[in-house]
DNA sequence: AGTCATATTATGTCTGCACAAATTAACCTG
DNA sequence: CAGGTTAATTTGTGCAGACATAATATGACT
C-alpha cells in the first residue's frame, strides 16, 4: 500500500474525496475508521476527524458512532446561498444603488403574514413597501411587515436615507429565520413597482425572521425577469 | 466578571452568538482574541477556535491573522440549499414517484449550453428530455445535455427503469458544479410537458457539472407554479 | 426464543502543547 | 520623511492522549 504521509486535513479530505468520486469506495459502503486511516496516512486521528467532518457536512458521507462512516447513496449535495443586503447585491453587479420608499402605514396583518410569523390574526403591524433601484432601474420590489414592538427605536429613522432592508440588518438581530424561493406571476402592484407587465414571471424570495421566538419581520422580495441567483456546488 | 466555565465548543459558540446578537459586541468591532476568551471561559484555545470558526463560516464574524476577529457589519448569512435526487424530493412530499422519458437523441449543443459547459460550439452531445411525476401529476420537467464521452457505459441503461437524474447521481461523479435559480415564462414544450399554459411563471433550476475540468452535463429543471424551495437560516 | 443488562467500539470532543502562516506594528536606514 | 526590513501578534493547524457519547453486539437470564 502507499505509505505516503498526508499530514494536513485538507490533504486527507482530498484523498478521501478522490476515493469516493473514483468509486474506490462505492456508495453505501462503509469506509475505514478514523484510527485506521490515521495510521495509513501517518497523521493524527484528529486530522482525519476534521477531514471526515467536512465531508459529512458537505453531504458526501454519513457518520454514526459505533457504526462507522459510509458513503452516502444519494449525495444530496448542499449549495450555500449568500443572502446579502440588497444594496451590496446591486453594487456587486456594478450598478449604482438607490431606493425609494413607496408606502409606510400601520395595518392589520393579512392572514398569510400572521400565519408565517406565528402571531394572532388581526394583529397590527407596520407595513412598508419600497423599491430598490440599480442604475435607476427597478432591481427588486420589497413588501415588508414589521413587528414594531420588537424593534423599538425605528419610528425616528428616515427610511429615505437608509433602506429598511439595510437598517434592519444592522439593528434588528434575529436568531432564527426561514427563506422560501419561488416563481410567481407579478401582481398589479409589483408590476407597477418593477415597471413590468402584470403577470410577467418574477422571482420571489420570502424571508421570515424571529429573535428568540419573538417575530420580527416577514418580507417578500420580488425580482423582475432576468434576475437569477447563482451559487457553486 | 462572570467566572462561569464553558467547556464545550457549542457552549462557547452560544455565548459568543449572544454577545453579538445582543450588541454587546457591535458590528465592526474587534472581539477579544482566542487566548483571552479561553482564559475567560476556562477552556482550551482549540475549543474557542472551533466555536469562532463556525461563526465565521456562518458569516457572522470575520477573522484575520494578526488583526483578530471582528463582527461583520453586514452579516450576509448563508442559507444552505439541499439538492436531492428528484425522486426523493417527490417522495419526501408524500407523493408517489414516476417519470417518463420524452425524447433521447444526439444533437449539436445549442450555443448557450456549449458556453455553460465550456466546450466547442457545435459539439455533439446527448440530449434528453423527461418529466418527473408526483402522484401522476407533472412535478418537474427536465431538459438535459450530456457529454456521453465522459459517462461511457450509459448507452445500455434503460432510462424508463431509472431516471436519468438518479442514474447520473449514482454513476457520474463530479467535482465542481454550479446552480442558477431563476423565474421564467414557460416555453411551449415546457408548458406541454408540465400541463400548464404557455407563458405561466415557472421556477427554473439550471445545474452544470464538471469532473476535474471535464464537462459532464448541463440540465434545466422547470417546476410549475406553486413549487417552492424552503430553507432555514 | 425473547428480553434486558452489559461490554465493545467508532465517533465526538476537550486539553495542552507546539509550530506555521499571515499580517500588522515597529524599527532602522538612507 | 520614505521605504523597506524585521519583529511581534493573532489565527490556523497538527499531535498525542484522554474521556464522553451513542449505538451496536454480546451474553445472561427468563
């Protein structure tokens, strides 16, 4: 057997990855234990552990105590989506960022929003609508419901100077959240906001966040046709 | 100061997270070094390192040698998308899975596909079209271009028995790939395949994969209105 | 045979130490 | 003072050893 010492966790990971992708270890098969691999590579068990932990996080192997590690049959690989502040997303595409607040009011939360946030139907929330512009053209349309009680000092903020999006990221911490991605036909208000035809296909990102169980905000971001999110595997 | 010992990396992470979300350490601020925190928590530096590494991976802090670690100003949090085999996605929703191969041919790759894969325009590739069904109703429409040379033994496979999607996951390993998510209007063939009106908004997932630089496949998956991808933050 | 307690075993984590790598701060020289 | 070299500091990683935890295998007992 090869007696070449691999003594970096990245090196071990690369070698294990090679054996998996080249089917030296087949899907479903149990692979050698940490101790054995450590002996083979001439490194410490902790090093092998680090490498295998990364492979497990990437969804390539499954690890169970006492049972050992095995190659996953369906490696449902994970793609990491980065969710930046919209201003940075716009600027990252080389466009000049501006935004415009369309509407700000206090109103009863729609049932769907109340359900997503897990609050009493009929609760009063702050409703904000805004449009984000890239080089003056609509980039995304924002429709947000905000639990003002959870973010005390926001009544004094001028949302023409800083976007709600960005202000919240900086001032309203959250501990849990979920994101839903979908496609939809643009509603009349979204179409107007984005300057497109009603019914045109839009990319929709819906995000809901809580802080230690307390609902913070539910936002629907609508992107016009042509927008796409890309990530590497 | 509190002299409570925290000696698990998860505990340290939780405490650091608390100090960040409660703005004890403000965005942009430098936080104490590993050694100092290790003394404060009464644990080893490696334990603090593990906790801080996780926070850095989650996008909450930025770490640089010699300069120390600081709280990110815009914590562009990362959401992890799991990309399973479609059969498992369908079955995970409690639906019975079936699929149907619509077309299989060898043809010249369209320019867009050749560009995505990084091959000569005009190269001949295998073109496959199929529909995935959940409880008999269209769940997703698949349009795939495959570099048959990279997957030698596929001509003998009966894609009515196993879906191309699943067969490739099991038999065509890849080392790199990218995914693009977008919304589009259903084209005529997609509309027919999904049983919806042409022009209806569809959710599009485009995936391209390579194996050590060699192009493997480019696939466009189209999901009918109502489909959504959800992930926790 | 079936059931429950116990031993075994692979992974998970912590510790204390050491050195490597990266980057900034300090210093020295012209 | 400018510019470049050197030192100091912080994170990154490796190692050996130990114990913790989870899950399976074994064996005793009914």
